[in-house]
């Protein structure tokens, strides 16, 4: 067996799986701090375009196939392609050489398909989170349990929790709490089961645990209008009167609880409310005007979170 020969075992399958997941995240814009080691002590940001990181991605594929960093990855891949008897692995070696040469004929779709097929025919086992030789990061490696790449929002209605999720570009579906939803359905909102503190989401080989971390969780927030000094819930006010009244959100909670600073947004503008400490009496957040024909909720924005106070339907 030559130095360049590939060892077909579970560790190789795990590395290929991990690299494919990394490439998918990279393509979706979720890997912004990654670098690949190149010959001569250089590093480069991986990518899929000629002159835009394709050579660095080819070096990562070479390291993954060999299980080690290689001073001359192009020569190593050429030798491995010539010696390899498994056609799936041979094709990956050839793709790596195309990437290292920044060949115009390189196909990203062929790369994904070949990596998936090769992993299927390799021995099962290993860790999908396997370390990838040649991969380094400019900063601390992000944990799987982050919200990177997804925009999560929450709304509460009749005691239920609605979860809204914008997936990365190009991702068509995701699994939420073990159930598969389309990107369109998640964007429109899905009802979560129970009252979980965190939601596990899987998409395109990536995994994220999105924590509610809701500063309003123990507060009662009700949208409505103040009419002649009285607060009326929105459902008690005819919709035709909404444009002529100033909307408010009534906040109630345990005395001493903190109501964080928030920006309140509707289709007709936004207002800002400072942080405040609740007392026994309700607090009121002034909102911008609402349009009964366009606004389904009043949005509250604050750092790393959004909250939606649903308005009654017509």
C-alpha cells in the first residue's frame, strides 16, 4: 500500500460526512470563520468558485480522504486516483484534483453527490462530528447549540407557542422537534408541542438548538387601546376604529421583574420604549399606529430576540 492510498474505514466515512455537512453550511453562508491549510504554510478561506476558495476546498477534501495534512495535496490526489480501486473514492480524488487546479469543469453538484455515495458504501460507524484535517478557524469554533444562520421568532396565542423560522438560503426543509416542515411552513409559523425551553432544529446536515431565552416569558403582554383613560383589549375595539386610536401593549408581571428596552414595530412605523422595572400596577408600552388591513401583530424587537403580540383577526 502506497503512502497515498486511502484507508476505507468508518473514520473515513465519518470525515466525508462531516466535510459534506461543512460544505453545505459553507454554501449557505454559515461558515464565515473557517480557513484551510494550503501548501507552503499558507491558509485560505474555502469556497466553490474559481479564485474564490475552490483550491482551499480541494485541499480540505484531500486532507479528508487521506486522513492527514499533505504538503503536496495535488500530487497525492493524482497518485491516489491512479491507484484507487473503488470507483466512488476514485471519483472523489479526481474531484479534489479539479478543485486544487481550479478547473472550469468542476461541478459542485457532482461533489455533493459523490461524497454522499462514497460514504454510503464505506463501513458504517464513526462520529459525524469528526475532526477534519486541514481545517482551522479564525476564532473560537461555534457550538452546535447556536442560532447561527437561522432567524427564529416566537408568538403566543391561547397558551400555545408558535415558532417562526427563516432557514438559510437554498435550504428547503428542516426537522423541528423530530417533525419535518417545509421552509414555507416554518416561515408561516408552526405550533410547538409542550412548553419546551429549547427547540432542536436540523437542516441540510446542520443542527441547532434554539433556546427561547424569552425575557417576556413570565409577563402577560396584551395589545389593545386606551380609550377615555381605560385600556381595552384589541378584540373589544371595532377594527374600523383602530386607525384613529393609539395602540398600547399592557404588561403585567411580578413586581421587580425587568421589562427590557424594546422597539415596537407595525406596518406604519416604530416606537422605542426604555427598560423599566415592573411594579404591582401594569406598565404600558406605546405602539405605532396599526393598519387593520395589513397588521396581524405588533412586533417587539430587542437584542437577539423578537416577540409578536397577535392582533385579533377580522
